[in-house]
C-alpha cells in the first residue's frame, strides 16, 4: 500500500499494522513495529513488569514489582524508586531505617509488637529501661531532628513540650521586631 508521507511529501511504502494494545491501524516503515504510539508501548512494558515478584520497599514500605530478568541475574533491589534509594544514601542510613515524612528517622523493625518506631524514642526507651508513656515526648534540645545522641534528647510531658516551643516562638517573634534597619539618608 502506498501512502503519502506528510513530512517528505513523497510516496513511500508503509506497512499497515494493527497496534497490539488499542487495535488501531497505523503505518510503519519497520517490520518490527507493534505499537501505534509511545503510550501504547508503555502500557505493554508495565504489563511485562507486573509479571515479576512483588517486593516491599525498605524506605517507604510500598509494594513494587521487580523484573524477572533482574532476579535471574542476581540483582536484589531493596527500594521501589531512585528517590527512595537516594534518601537513605544521602543520610547514610542502614537498611531498615528511613527518613519519615515529618523529618525524623524511623526504624522499621518489629520492637515490642510495634512495626515502626521513631529512632529518638527507641534510644530514650533503651536508656530509661521502659517504654515511654503516651503522655511523654522526647525533645531534641538543639531542634535537629536527625541528631539522636543521648545528650541531645530530653523527656518532657506533652504540656511542657508545647509550652517550651511556644516560648521559643514568642522569643523569636520579639527578636524579629527589635531589629531596626538603618534608614538611608537621601542627599538632594
């Protein structure tokens, strides 16, 4: 079948092929074409990927599919995406720990029946030798959520903790109002 190619305005031999995904007829110069568009090609690729085993991401605990060919080659992926992998790499966190959405390091191991626990709470519980009460909060003295050294941690009640941060906000607000900028004199 001869079809006029719009780009070159020449008569060229195109094969009419039926797309394996959406069953639309399309013209192609190649014998190997099976898809009418990139979108249909992606659909086929995703279907192939979903044939592999399901794994749990070590960072975000989402389930993802890994390719069977990667298993045959001996690759064992622990993360669902590059962004999950690099979060742990940048912080130097071991497998089983990840940075939570609120900025604290979370340990995803079963401890006392709890599947996930924030690392600063786990460290303080180990130090005092008991589980923390629901009304107890572990406060970071230097306000760095990633600094989990025992010297930086302090146990407070929820009320004391809220009062402490309210006082901090109040003092910061007062300091920002005390700063006066020098006014430039205009010489005319």
